């Protein structure tokens, strides 16, 4: 599709001559006055406006200012037979993309048009990319109107522009990585990489190599040199999820990389300098771990600069309907369904449930219900059994009956139910609950499920 050029000139010969020259390459519109030009701009899309500067009633400068007020994306080029440096500067100051003298050199005009149109296309592509990134990683994708979440949003916006290290605390499934991505996307580092590492999934040896890289032959299987995540995040942000699970020997290297912004690869001697912002997250009490000697005190204070505490879903039940509708729309689109919503009784039970897996668990439950639902509305019978029982007695997998009155009891029951459904497979049970396998192991030990050890 050809770009559209609007030529505005009160001199007919000048106007028609430019139109003939440009019609070979562009869609051309002409106007003999500022008023006529504004009418065309109100009725159709124009890419570039070429306007004479000196015209009766409304001059080119005034026309440009009024046109840009209504169409900020419009590109304006002013033409005049009375050119001067002062006039050109004034035109640029009021929004002109360029300023040419008359009679117009057609070769020069063509070069200017190509340049400004390339710039428009690049800006449009960048804007689309920004919108896609903001949709995926920005604050728009973090759902919550509760006071607790509004406080989180305020802190994220405030801290994003700084260089400060951020520690995000919260239970599994509360959206810690989403918050980390939002901090990155709202920062000046957003054009750099966002590099996540899930520390609990790797042994200390593998984690050290993953973070800092390794040299060829530094250990069995190291067939070639490999960059670590710190290097990959240079100029961007490094997100270490479940930092509380990191072995103390690796904590030492992380501390040095933070303080000195340099490190050596595993098996290497070359010192590598990096500029990566560190964002960490944990579902554990690091202060308690410091007291127990399982987490370095010096690293704790280095991480504890800005702390964002994410509330569990049970403490912001007012956000549950928002989240349910958000994920319903997401999975309706993904599965080409048109489920309209939730029945009042189903919504009451969903709000009464304790959500031990937090937003991640809610997301998984909504996906399951959308896929399996046969009607246009999700009712009580479409809810998973352990949620249907959240408002009253819940039959545990071993036949005991537990009232859903306390959050601990509901969490215990959810674990037992998940293990039963998964046939005792802890990995599958953890996935169903929306928590890590390590967290599930810890909960099993914490609640003293002797028969499950």
C-alpha cells in the first residue's frame, strides 16, 4: 500500500507540479488552504503533509500545529521561498520533520520523504513491539485491585527506575517471576535480556556452571566453553528464583559477583566483568535461615535492599473474581471455547477455597474447568472435588474427615488429595498443586505425614 502525501499550497502551479511528480510513487491529496487540509486530515489517514509556509488566512506553521494536535503521528514538512535558519529552527521546534526551500528540488524531496517514511515505519514497529512486551511482561498482566496489590504495584513502579537489588518474597505461585519481569520491563534495562534461573531445580555443581559458565574440560561432560547466565544478562536483569535453595558455596560467588561485578567461569582464570541487575525471589524466611546458619548473613544484607512482599491469594480474596475472569478469557481463546462465566454457587466456593498454590493453582484449575466443561457456564459440578469441599467437610484420601475451617487443614487436605489423584507420584502432585517438588517435600515433613515419608 502506497504512503499518502498531502500537498498544501495556495499557489495552483506549485501544488499541481508537486502532485504530478509524486503520484508515480505515492497516493497524493491536494489542498489549496489550511482549512481544506484540516478537512482532509479529519476524513482520511495521511502519512506526510507537505505545506507551504506562507499562505493567507492560515499559515503553514499554524496549520502544522493544529494538524499535529489532532494527529500526533502525522509527519510534517514545511516549504517556503523565504528560507532562513531562524525560520527552519522555529519550524522544527513546533514539530516539523524537515524544512525545504522553494522551488523544491525533487531529488532532495524524494530523499527526505524516504527518510521520514522509514522513520515512521520503524517507530510503528517499535510501538507494536513495546505494546506486545507490555502486554506480556508489563503491569497490565498482573491482576489485582486489592490494597495489598496496589502497594506492590506502587513499589514496582518506584524501584524499576533504580539500580537497586530487589528481593521478592512470597509463597509459591504468588507471581514472583511476573513481578520480576515487570520490574525489568519498566526499567531502563528493558532493551537488555531478562534472564531467569530457577535455583531449586539444579544441584550446587550444575547451578554454579549455569550461573557463571565453564571452560572446556573443566569437568566431565564440559565439551566446550559455555557462557553463564550472569554473562547473558549483561546490560539487562538476572532473576534468581528460590534463592533460599542455593548452596552456601555458590552463595559466596554470587556475593562477589554482586559486590565486584566480576567473576571467573568454572575452571577458568579470566576475570569477566558484567553489568547485570539482580532480582531474587524466595518463598522461605531468609532471616530465619541466616540464624540457622544455612544462608550467608553478608549475602542476605546485600540482597535485602528493596523487598517486595507478595500477599498470598487467601489474603486478597477480593481479587479472585478478577483472576477467574482473566484466566477464563485466556483459556477460552486458547481452546476456542465461549464459556460465559461462573455460577454464583461456584464462585462462592472458589472464593472460600484456601488456594495453597495461590495464583498458579487458580490458573491451572481454570484451565482444567474450561477444557472439561460441557456447558456455557461453570457450575459447582465442574469444580475439582477438593474445592467443592472447601466450604464444609472434606473426605481425605485415607478416609478421615477434616473440616475446612483453618488454612493449615485445607492445605493438608489439598496435599493428600493431590497425592491420591497422582497415585503417590510427588512430581505430578506438586504440578497439580502449582508448587515445586521441593516445597511439597518440605510441606510433607512439616505436617508430619509419616505414612508419606
